[in-house]
C-alpha cells in the first residue's frame, strides 16, 4: 500500500466547501472527501504548530512530553537521562519508526523540523527534504520536490510520503497572479460591525487593531489582507486572503492527485488530508492566528480515502470526537503494525471500514505558545480554562455551546454553572490521570514560571513593545491592566 499524507498548515475545516463552507475553496479536497470518509470533530490535542506536530509524531499528549510552548524549556523534548539506551525510546516509538517496522519507506517533505528545531517529528523517516524557507514557502514551492519524489518512487510499493503545504498560513503571500477567486462573494454574516467595534475597543496581538501581530503595519510580503480591521469591508479583505490561500493549496493538492493518476497508482494509494491546527478568523478577537485552545484553533480537518477500506463508505461523515494522535494509532492498526504502549492514541479503523461512528467521551485540548489554556470538548460544549491570557482580554472561564454558537461569541459560564462544573470535573479527571505518566509534571506551571508563553512572555521585548503600542493607540487602560496583572486573567468570566 502507498500512503500520501497531505498536511496543510493552519487549515480550519469549516472553511472547506466539503465541510459546508459557502465559498468553493476546495474543489480537489472535496473530490477526495466524496471518495473517502470525512471527520467533523477531529482535534489536535495540543496547539499550535510545534506542540501539535510533536504530539502527532510521538503519539503522546503535550502534558506527557512537556512540549507545549514555542520557546523555553517546554519547547524541547526532555532528556531520557541515565535510562537512555543506545537509541532513545521516543525515537524508536515514533510514528515514522512504527511505519518503518511495518515495512514502509518513509519520506517527509517539509521545512517544519528546521523551522522549530523540532527534529523529533522526523524520527524514523528514511528521507527528509527541507525546502529551506522555514515555512514561508508557497504551495508552488512545496509541490516540485513532491512531484520529483513521486516520479522517482511512486510506482514502488509500501511508502509513506508526508507533504507539508503552508498556504494558508500567514502571511497571505500567494502569487498575485493567482488573483482573488472570492472578490465578489460575501463573508459569513456572524461578522458584524458591532462585533468589529467591540473588538477595536479591546486588545491583543493579531486582534482587530493589530492584525499582523504587535501593530497594524502589514509587511510588504503580504499580497492580500489589511493591518487593521475597522469595517466589514476590511474583514472581507482579510478573509479573502485566507480563503484564497486555501484555494491555492487545494490547486496543488489537485496536481498531486493528477500525478498519482498519471503514474497509474491513484487506485492503490491512500490519501489523507489534515492539518496541524486551525486558524481563528475573528473568533475571540484573533484574526489570522492560532492563540487559543478552542473549537477553531484545535479542530482540524481529516479526510481519509483508503482503497479497499473506505470504498463502501464513500462520502461518509463521522461525527465522533477524536484526537489527531488517534491517526497514527489507526494506521498502525490497519497496516498490521503494533502501537507502542506509550502512545495515547486510539484506533478508529472500524469507523473507516464500516458505518460505525465511535469516538471518545470527551477531549482535553491545550495551548501553550500564545496563551496557557486547557479546554474540554464534550457533547455540544466547550469549556476554556485560561491560566495565562497571552496579552488578551480572556477571563479565567469561558463556556460555549458549539452547536448553537460555533464562532464562540457568547460566554455562558455565568449562565450555566452546572455545565461549567461538569466541564471542570472532566478536566480535573483527565489531568489527574495524566500526571502519573507525565515526564515533567504539569508543563503549564513551568511555562508560567518562565514568565509565560513565548509569544506573550511577561516582561519580554515583545511584551514591552505591545504595551507601548497600546498606550500609543489610545488603549492606555489596557496597558495599565497588563502592567498590574501580567498574564493572569483579570476577570473570572462568572460576573453577572
């Protein structure tokens, strides 16, 4: 069997047309979904990029490895110490190593390991190819080495190829010649002028007033977008950039599919489409970034087209709750390999091969690079517990009815203390179980002891620069609050 894993950075599922989006962003991915099985509640356990891919490729939650941040002690894997053998356990039990033991030749085409100095994701890969621009590659730069590899190796059997596209991750810098396919199409109606006005009165990097990051100056590399969202027209300009990035990546997904057909191997190749994390686009006053442990940042698409397995389930939809690290467990199951005991994944192979729709009772998801949040997703609920706000106006508790309010506009924590209590008990139950297996205790307390997550570290140069930005832009009262409280939530979220 041949396996092509297409990993599209920052791709949120509800902006794919096969997931019901009103814009036709993804015709080629849609075609794969029509031939395979699509998962609607598939979440990365840990966000954003470095924690997510570390969890996926090691098979372990961030609370286990301690990798939850983008810098500091908790961006690196822990040493195995005096028990280390000739080879490390984590390397021998990685996703790539499990595939190799199952008889697969493994190749990764991605700048990601070098971008984050995160070579644990490539443990067990026979070949790696770094495209060299640290994640600033467009799809037209990622596609040629993938095509070359397929031309040289595609007709061989038993390979696993990981191809990492970076559109639609910011900056929105796809070639201007590609144009704007959505110039005449409106954005979703939940983004109102009232919402934008309230966000402009608030604060936070990548918020409505500071879209590029810590100020409103859009760098020249951006070919689409705005630095400050003042109106619904600005929001559309921004959203057009993100959606065009999806369409651009999808175009090259189509080219990979065409290559498989040209080589005569399409009918014998598993194709998996997913992402490392999603991307908030206005939710919680975050535009074009991934700073939260929520339904938008942590939910990712998963489409699996597996000849001989999903044939009878073409176009099927599975709504069960799954972690992204359940995917390696599923591949190990279907390929006849053995899942390492240390892995946290659970196979959903029977949901691919049959019409069953199983899943976990609840998921606990985390964010540790922009804020420190641990959240629980169950039934129709999402509870977000914030420990460090990450330069945001986040309360300690946020509760959302995801079915009724998928864009997280109304915090129900005060109105539904019964549900809030249920969610807190689930988080406590999960953390209590994980602490017996954690290699470094609860990594969040380590991150907070360092001053907070890398991108919003209290007292860092970026922290000081952003407080100066707040004062210069008429938001001095927010700067004073951050000066006083640091990264601690100022509000509980339970205020009447």
